[in-house]
């Protein structure tokens, strides 16, 4: 019977292992293993890892440690979690600027050559073993992914989108599409380039959005949407896989008496973000129907709470004086201070109104979660004040503040991300036959999710990151 089990495990490993194996064989001895699906612990376990895969889990026995000839990690008093999955990292971002040509405004992103390496390293150091880049210059996002796969860069496994499809142009971030032929050609080009997702942006009409979703699905690509012109409900019915950012930003969900006021606020950039929450009735039938639609169509939501919190609370030093900003390129941080951030020009009254609206953001997250909508943990890293890795743990704390349990947040940070990416068959939980993407913590995150920061060791595909 034992021989049969070993053969079965070998077959599973051969079938599902798709990543380059770099890890050494090792034993994690006497550790408390977290079951993120059930939110419980299996205490005092030995985990045997070979060729980057988990091949055995059993109750701790002293003689196993004594007999084992490979590397042993003593997990006594520590807690083993699946590796964290960050679903919103713009690894090739850079300073942004606004210029005028013939009085026409032009937005330009100036990608940073050093940022992909910095981001990848910071993510891994903070326990993130899998990540998604939801859009950037195609050649740059695909190259960054390839550099990690080849071992040129050390970082988590990446899934990437390329140039973001929109009817408006943001140089080095979006590609302008105005008809179905342009949409089709761009998606084909990105597919050939090696992207995993197609990112669809705010100005796309329902017709163009639906066409893009269908074209992507026909090519085996998943879709991400950041929406404004098209509502969340429409996008979900059209078959979009994932919607990013917690602000639906569509007037259909607001009481009719507030719609004109919201339209005016939305023209003022990020002020519209908090005004939407100020005006919305979260108990309305429209919101209830939205949540049911998302659940029925298996449309997941990537809230990226931390980027909005950093905007709404931008008059406090929590984000702008974060010591971790020193890890990022100086020109990027300077750009945020002087030119590009989401609350430039806000008065104290704007901040007061935004902060007053924040509890409704939390209530909306809670309603989505309780309504059965799959939530993932993303940050919008490398946008103003959002630091790869470090801000991920802020995101988990913000999710907990939405009246979720510590166990629910840990599942969002691990298994939910794997399910959204379609890789839960090989990562996201700690099981025999899965990849050794693991985080060894010094304290129990099921008791306090803030313990997710207290990292002892990270294992990425079995490779130990001290």
C-alpha cells in the first residue's frame, strides 16, 4: 500500500509541475500547518519536500529528523502558510507625466528599468510566491515574467497582462482601440507575445468590451476589467473574469437624485471615488442584484483597498512617510510627491469627506464577501505610495477591518488568488502533490492576520529564501 501511495504522488508531481524546479530536498520539522480552506491548524507536522514539491505530510516523529540526511528546517513553535498571492502588481511602472500638444493633454508613463527587479525581490521577501501584473507595456511585462522564469531575476511566479485596451491613450500603458478590428488585432498580438490576461479599461463601451471578452476567451486568455463606462453588472453578464478596484464608478447603482452630482464629481478624478460611496445606498435592490450577478457568473473582485486608503488618508504620514519608500527608485517617489498621485490638489475638506466615506467602502467589501463573490488580495503596487510586498500586508489588515475573520483574510491571500488564476490544482494550499510555495511564520495569522508580516523563511517552489 505504501509503495502504491509513493507511485501516485510521483504521477501527480509529474503531471502538475509546470515550473522550473530549483528547490533542494528538505524536511520542515515539527511545524503547525495552516489549512486555509477550513481555517484550522494541524499541529506538530513534518513536511517532506523533494524537487520543489510536497511529497509527504505526517505527525512529527523525532527519529524522522534524526534519520533525514537532507536539509532540516526546525518549525517548532512556528506556523506554515501557503505562499501569499498578490493579484495586482504593476512591475514595470515608472514616473508619469502630463503634457499638452496643441492644447490636447497627453499622459505618458516612463517605465523604470530597475523596477521589475526591485519589485520581484520585495514581493518574495514579503512571502509572495505568486503574483499577477494586470497591465503595462506588453514587451516589458512579458520580459519581466520571462526573466523570472529563466532565473535571471529572483521573484515569484508571475502572470501578466500587456498593454491595456482603451479608447483613450496613455502612452506606455494603454493601446488605443476604436473598433472591433483593432481590438481583435491587438489581442492576437498580445497572445503571440505571451500574455496570460487581457486588460480592458475604463472607456470601453459594453459592445467593445463584450467583443474583447469573446475574442480573449476564444484564444484561451482570461480578462481583467477596470470599469467606468460599462457597469460591473454589464461586464459580468458579458463574461469578464475579474474586475479590479473596489469602486464600481457607475451611476446606475446610485439613487437618481444623486446621479448628476456624481457625474460632475467623476470629472474631477479621484474625488469621484469617494463621492460614489457617499451617494450609494448599499442596501438597494440594484446593489443586491449586482452581487448576485457577480456570484452567478463567477466574476471575481480584486478590491485593492490599500491604494484607495492611501488616497483617502493622504493627509496623514502613514503612506507618504513609509520608510519602505526608500526601496523604490528615487525618481518614482519624487514623481508621486510632485506630479502624479491621486489626491493632488485636494483640500482638507476633500480628505474629510473621503475619510467619512471609508466605512461604506468596508461595508461594500463585507457585502461582496458575504454574498459569495470571490475576493483576492491585490494592492496596485508601484502606483503612488504602494510598495511591493510591504503594502500587501497593509491590504490584509484593511480586509480584516471590513469585519472579515483572520481566517477569511488568509484564505483571500492564498487560495482565493490561486482559484482566480486557475492554479489551485498546484498551489494555494499545503497538500501532498502541490508545489512547495510556503511561508514559515513566527506567529499564528489565524489569531491575528498582522502576523503575516512576521516571516521566518519563504519557500518558492522549494527554494529557501532566508
